[in-house]
């Protein structure tokens, strides 16, 4: 008899996706030591588009950009679980697939990253100045622990997210917001090299999973971090996250009881209920991961508290509510109805 094939965990091949999938793989092997698990790396349409220039005018990207090929592998039984950044997973899944588990959520906050003004001054005074390209002398920086309100007027902040763009404009309408593409190291290098860009925004959870750290003094550290970069986490009352941000979702086939039983051991109930509320809100709003809406739900005892904001139709609508943990979907739908009323 041929040996039983491993249980395959499908993942994208990016550094962040692999870090998340490796964590799920370790959980599976620890919880089920007698079973064989392995990763199956799949390139998605989103990965192929990472190096292309952003759409003109900020046009939304298609839904499922980073998930479709993984879902096809599940449906064709070429993989058994698919690991996603939950923010990338559409609220409507293909027929035959379900969200099997949600891992414990990481930090949901956004991080503002910018150049260190003191570092730039030291570099300009050094002997290496002659080795630069001419644009380097135009790079601008700021002091550690600078918040959005501290940024100089007219600074350029790069982000590819309509949600971040809208919230940035709400706080600082004078800022120049431009699009950016690429993985985390690519974006950090663009900030280091391109004088037209003064700051970028990234998710705290992604930075942490890639082993980047923000020191108490505000310096960003990590193997792929260019010298002289500062970072600060933005409070939630300034910037709400994307639906599902900071959470890892595991998608499986609907009729696969064996894999569903494995997912029961991987699921974090409070996170699951929180993201179910957020996804219900997004679904009721009729948007996808590129919509200018944001939501954050968090368990507090037996209650689930949720804050949302929408910038659809060029109007700002905010709402808050709470319901029992078990009523997550109803909470999200009720807030969407309140926003749309």
C-alpha cells in the first residue's frame, strides 16, 4: 500500500504568507503529531500584480486577488487547508468552501513609517555624500514618536489602501496621498530611496510576523529595514483597521469532516466572533477589501463591541454598538444598516 499523502496546507509564496502558514503548520503538527502535514506554495494573481503600477485613480482591485488560486487547489483536492490573511478573503466564498478556523488575532493597528531627520543630517555630513544619487539630498525626515498631527504640512504619504487614504484625509486633509505597491521590504526600500515619498503606512501585524520590531525609542528594526527609519503605531481612534486585519483565516472544503475536526483545534473563538461581525458589516455594505470602510470588533467579557466608519459616496459615517458574543453577525449587519440609513 502506498503511504498516506500528507495533509497539504496551501499558501502564497510571499514572506508574510509563508510566515503565517509556517505558524499554522507548527500548530497542526503539535496538535496532531501522528498526522503528516506539509505546505503547498501557490502563486496567485495578486502576487503577479505586485510589481505592476497601481491603477489610475485608485480604482478598486478585483475581489479574491490573493485567494482564487488557493481556492481552486482546495476544490480540486490538491490541498486541504488554505491559509489567508483574513483581510484578503472575500466575504462571499465559492460554493463548497467555508471558513474553517480563525487564529488568535495579532495587533490590529496601523504603523506610520518615516525617515529619521537626525540620521539624514548625519549622512549628509559624512564622507559618503558623493556616492549618492542627486535626489537623496531632497529626502525629508522627522523626529522619533511623531504622530500624524506632527507631520509637516504637505508631506507625501504612500499607501495603496483606499481605506487608509480616506482616514488620512479625514485627519490631515493637507497631506499628499500617493499609491504604492510591493511587499513589505520593497516598500521600506522605496521609502529609503525615493525623495518624493516622506512616509508609508503598514499593518503592525504584518511587521511583527516578519520579525520587524519598533523599539521604545521609535526606531524600526529588522533584517530588511534600511537604516534610519522610524515608526509609530497609530491609535484606533485615529485609524480603524481593515475588516479582518491582524487575523489569519483557514479555508477548507465544506464537506470535509476530517479537516473540519482539525480546524476546531486551531480556532480562537473570540477572534472568530470579532471577525465574523466585521465581515458581516462589510458584506452588508456591499464592499470588498479595497472599499473605503473600516471596522474593528473586540470581545469584552460576554459582549462584542464594534466601531465602524464608512467613506462611501464621499460622506463620512461612523457608528458603534455592542451585542452578546454569539450575535456577531447580527452586530455587523445592524451597524451596516445604521450607516446606510
